[in-house]
C-alpha cells in the first residue's frame, strides 16, 4: 500500500513530533503537488537539489590538475590554479573569474577543467547563472575528460537553471544518469522526476521517486523526500511495510521478531 506523507522519516524533536521546519516544508510540498505546480516546488527546493559547494568543485578541479602534473611545463599554471582556489575560499569571486580567464581554453584537460569549474562556481555565486551553465556544458562536451566528470558537469548544467528549462529538455539531458547504479542516480532521478511531474506524467514521476526511496545506498534525506512524493502520488515505495515501520520506530504493538 502507498504510505501517506505522515509515514515518512522526517526530522523529529525528542518528543517524537516533527520540527517546525519539517512541518512547514511538508505543507508546502503537499500544496505544490495538489496544485500540480511543480515549477513552484522546484523554485523552492531546486537549489537544494543537486547542489555542490564551491569548495568541492575546486577540490575536484585541483585533483584533475594534480593528475596532469605528469606533463612537463605546468608549474606556473599549477601555481595559478592553487592561487585561484585560495581566492575562491576567501569568496573573492571577481578575482577568481579574472585569474581563471586565461586558462579556460588551455590545451591540457586538467588545467582548463579546473579553471572552468572554478569560474562556473564563481559565476553562480555572483548570480551569473547563464555563464555557469555555459561553462558546465563545455566540460560535459569535453571528450578528453573521464565520463564521470562529464556526467557531473551535465548534472550541474541542468540543476543550475532547472526552473528555466522545459521538462522535455531536462529529461533528455539527464537520460542515462537516471538508472539505478549510476553514481549520480539520486540527484538526476529526482530532477527528472520533478520534470515528469511538471510535464503531467505522474506515473513516470512516481516510478522515479519510488526507485529513489527504495535505494538504500542514497542519502537518507534524499530518500525521505522521494518517499514523501510517492505518498502524495499514490505510489507504493515500501516493499516490506512492517520492516519499514520497525526501522522508523513505529512498529505496531505486539510486532517483533
């Protein structure tokens, strides 16, 4: 049977009651789904979905650049990248953009990718979403890079301006990332499910939310959001109800091993 939203595992205080923030969030999600207003839902929660902080991107870029040090003659560019990461950590985003500009089309994949990741993050922080999307698209299209990094860039490209995209575009862009087992399945499937919901395809949206809720390798917060949505859409995302209730500390009296 499909569980109602009240059955999900959300944050609770010591008395077992939902926190004020969770109650507000649940009411807003309920209202958005009842109105089929997925655009409103995304506007409120889209930034949270699939977000990656600047430091993580900088660290990933730094790793790629470090890996490229096997090639000679990159010491100066290495120092430039390290310096830019310092500016990013200090939130000096104008300096980040200025100092990465000469490296955006560097011949070495690690150098240009580090520069593009850093500049894209700076662009997002300063409200230049279009520029960030353009840079993520360049990384996603760079055939010299590992597929996993290109997939990450594709996910960031979509999530950065998700609420401005047509649902069909989101679904097409994320195709291939929404299969269980893919490293980016959780966030990609959630974004794709919301796009299906916005397009009016509640069945496909429910199937994706259910797949997320059933995947115990994903973060609990992501699974809880998905379970909340399956409850609203009338989809059964719990295979063993008694086991689920026991995990949540809500097993019926008398139930047990």
